[in-house]
């Protein structure tokens, strides 16, 4: 398929495609890969009209977004013959040059180029057929010589050249196949006189012949040099020995070796390590510089001299200053802060103590990793973070042996080299996400790193010498402590970091997040104001997490919305309150369950703990005609199902004491359901909640709607302690529930609840389910049924309430 430029009508304006590293000539057919968004738009514009597009070369190949000034004005009008979209987003087009053109002006530069073009007509050939013949023959002869010297060109180019009689088209054909520089090819394209163009191509061919001839000469010399290399090595060694005897100084290699020796001696290595380093240096001196092992030994010695064998920073022992820095960077997290201040206090009293191995455990976003950085700042130490999530190769920790190509030390030694001191704070991030496979178990390699009795002589496979890690303060972080192997967990001092309460999040947002996001989004305090009610609404209805990451994202999103309104001139100031938050962020994403308005039979308010904090959980029980069966729904785990069966067994065993009709289990089946059925639930803490729901159903006694409970139940009716008391109680308070039943053994956990919240709640500590029944059942409700069940044991609820 070809196009006659004399017949084809060229429009006044065309889409323009800037091309890199190539000049397209008329009648040339070639594929182009188009990846830039503006270029793809130009191709689409051309296909939408008459398939014609103007191709012009860039002056600078590396320029990603060329301007009109960086594009040659002379180019080629081409026809897009075929187009195909590739999987990586690029477009492949097949084009054929139609005619030369010149850009008159740019009619459009965004989002794609469009230019006004004029067709460039060929100059009339001069009446000198002999000169044309001479130039043509010379060009063909030079092409033959270039091919003979090994230059790879299309195999049929000589046959094609024989068929071309037009001198201008002959010059274009040679220039397009020779692979010459863009600037040279552009000169050929811009020359309109056929004779001058053919002369220019002959000059380029002559220059190419010279270059290829020089390449041949260099290859021959290189071959001769390689055959002489062994002989020259011995001569060079003899020359070095002669110079040494004459005292004429050292060569550059000797100077380099002496410099390396001086670094080894001055690095402060232990005696055994220095001996090994000097031994490797002696090996390096005996090697030829071009030997493959020489570079490996040199790299090894560079690592040895760069490590901080005896360099350390002085700890900041001022406890008041350290405390001020920790409080400035993080709100609350008192246990972790106290542990660091204890370490500094002991450090002030006793020098030379080993660094503690701490592990901060808690949900995502509570500040575990950033707390490590703050600790380093408060102590005046260097900080380095080692990401362990997804590490499966033991060599990532211990390093590779030097026998392997590309071997290097493990992450611990790399951290020491970058920290440049031997007592930095190293945060081992996500230690619970270490993996293992056929390459070894990284957590096993961490045992030596995190053992204060062993890490003074940590041996990396690459260094193969001992390195002292006992001065390092290691801080590991983890989300799920149960995923850490027991042997590794035993070596660390666990500090549990709980999620933040709503009040904590409010204070942190006001103190840190708002200012940070206002600055990050280019607005000022004059453009936006967050009210306390607006922040609480944002926390309650747009986030569900124990940490702060999503909350900071939502605050940032609000700031961006305000920034857009300020720039558009819609508003200059926005107050963020419960009414404006939905306007900015859309409808609330999370809706809290409303507290029940009245007491009901078989419906009990329980408390649960999740990674995002505490949750209020309702347990519903329903009876229907049957033969004493029990159905459990709501995606309950095995432990929760066992709690339900234990509660059922307790009820069957104490039928008479609890006032349950004798024929109840012969006439009725029971269905227990926990709402939010799509969410898996498990754990023993719903034991007394399920027991209360079942007994309420069996005795037709309503359960108070203003009370919540948590605790494990046994077959004997005893109430056992559970975890997450702080989070559960705060969740109940957020729901408006102020009376909570907890196991007596959990009374000690009330100390973790902030006083301002504790004063608002009444805690009832119980030891058995009879005490739960006496408090939870609503004796005043008028149901027309039986009143509260008889208690077989004396209640301790009123006495235990003082635990608040």
C-alpha cells in the first residue's frame, strides 16, 4: 500500500507526533511505539480524521515533555496504516511517510500538539546526468564496502538501490537505513536539492567508512594486547621490584594498599578482627589488580574499615529533657516512656550496661515505629529502621558467604554501617511478619541478635568475624504477638501499647494531626477551623481503628476539600463541625448501634475486643417449638460455640434452682444469634452474656438494657477473667452504657482506665453467674411472666460495685 503525495490532499493543520532517536523520511514504512499520553492523543486525533499525522524529531532525546522550541520544524507528513494497543498502555502504529513538510506555527500544545504545516517541494534536478550517475555509483560502492567490513544492514538494500533512479529518493533511502545520528539525518531531510542531498549522503558514508575502519584497527590491536597481557604482567612485576630496590618510590597500587592498611589500624578493630583484615590485605597485595577475586577482597576490606568498631555517641542522661522530648512527640504511651527513662536512670548510675531488647506490641497506627525514632532523639542516639515484613531468607539477617557472586552482609551489619556508631537505636519493624522457606528461618537467626548474652559476639556470614551488638538498643514492633516464635518472644521485653480512646484521638488530632495536614495541603489556620464536636464526629463515623492512620487521612481529605474551595473562590473559611463533615466527606461510613431503649427477654448487651479497639455486641436468644436443641449463628468460632454449650449445660443442671419450667427442654428449641453475621467472632469473653441471654429466655425475664457485661463462664457457674477490659469499658461508655459487669479477677485492670472515664462508670465485679443474674435481670419490668429466677447463692454485686 503506497500513497502518491501529488494526489493526496494535505490539510492545513495536522496532529503532530514528536519522535525520539529517529528521523522519518518520505516513502519510509516503519513501526513506532507510542507511550507518552500527549503522543497517544495525537495518534487518536489523526485516526479520528484522515489518518494523516506530522512526524518531527526532538532535538534532545532525553526530554520527556518537549516544547515547540525543542522540536525540529522540518519533518514528514505520514499516514497511519495500522494501530494496535499494547497491554502495558502503549500504542504500536505502522506508518508510511508521504511527503516532506514544514511547521508554520503551533496551533495547539495541550493536551497534544497540533501544527499548521506546509508541504516542502523538491527542487528541480539540475541537467547534469553524468554527475548524478557518478554520485549514485559512489554511494552504492561505499554501501558495499560498509557491508563488507561487517556493518549489519538490510540484506536486500543493494537490490532496492539498483531499482531507484531518482537521486533524492536514493539519498533518503540510504540515510533511513544507515542508522546515522539524528542531527545528520535531519540535515539530509532538510536539504531540498536532490544533488546536494546525495552529496551530503556520500560525505556521511565516507565518514562512516573511516569509523568502521578505525574500529577494525582497534579490534586487531586489542587482540594483540590480550596475547601480550601475561608477558606484560611479569615485566611490570619486575619493574616494581627494581624500583623498590632503587628506592624510587611506590606505584599507585602500593600507595592504595598502604592507605588501606592505615585505615585498618586506625579503625579500632579488636585484635582478632584486625588480624583477619590484615591477612586479607596481604592476599590482596599478592593479586593482580584485574583478577576477579581482587575486587571481592577489596569490597570486603571496605566493609571492615567502614564499620563503627569503637565509635559511639554519648547518651543524653538528662531525664527531664528526655521526658520532654518523648511527651512532645507522642501522647500517652506512658509504659514505653517510663521504660526508656528507667534505662537512662540506670545508665546514669552504672556505665557499661547492656542495651535492653524491647518489643512494642499493639494494633496498627498507634505509633510503635515512630516511638522508636522519638526514643533515639530523646537519648541523642542515631536511628535506623530495619523492615522485616516479608523477609524469608536467613541470609537477609546473617549475610551471604563470600563464595557467592554479589555476596553482602545482612541487614543488621548494613544498619550498623549506615548508623556509623556502635550504639544506635535500631527498630526491627514488623518482627511478627517474618516468614520462612527452604532458604532458612530468619526468626531463628534473630535469636542471636536479640539475646543480650550472645549478641556481644554476633557473627555475620559475610564478615566471618565477631561484631559487638551489646550497645545497640533494639526495639521490635509487632501487631500480633502470638505470631512471634516463643523462643524469640522470650528474648524480648514486651510492652503492650493499647489503642487510643476517642478522647485520646481528639487531643492528638488537635495537637499534631491538624497542624501537620494544614501545612501539607498549603492552607492556613485562617482558612479552616476544627471544632471538638466535628473531630469527634469524624472519629466516630469515618474511622474504625485503634490507631490514627485513617484518622489522619480523613483530616487530610477535609483539608484538601477546603483547599479546593479556597482556590476556586467558593469559600475563604470553613468550620469543620458535625454538620459540615458529611458535606465534605460524604455520608458517614460507620454507624454505631443505638443503645436499646427498654429491657427485653433474651437480648443482652455484651462487650468484645477487636484490633480496632472495643465493641458493643448484642446477643439475641429466641425459642421455638422443638425438643431442646441449640442453634448458633453469626459466624461464631469454636471457643464461642463451646461457651454457648457450657451455658446450656449449666441451665439444664440447675433447672429447679433457676426457676426454669421442668418441661422446657422437651418443648422448646433455642436459637442464639450474634448480629453482624459477616464478621467472624470468637473468644470466651461472651460466656456470661450467652448464659444470661439463655436464662432470660428460659424464665421469660427481661434483661436490663442499661447494663453491659463480659467474662468467661465455667460449668460450675464461676466467672473467669478475660482480656481487653480497658477497651471494652470505653466502648460501653461511648455507647452511653455506664454500668458494667466484669469478673472479680479483672478488678486490677481498672487501673488502666483513665480516671475521667472511670468516674463516669459503675463497675460490678462478680465471681459467679448468680451474681450476674441478680444484677442483670430487670425485676421491675412488667411482663406478665415469672419474675427473676431464684438465686442459689448469695450475691456479692452490691459489695463489688465499689471497685469503680
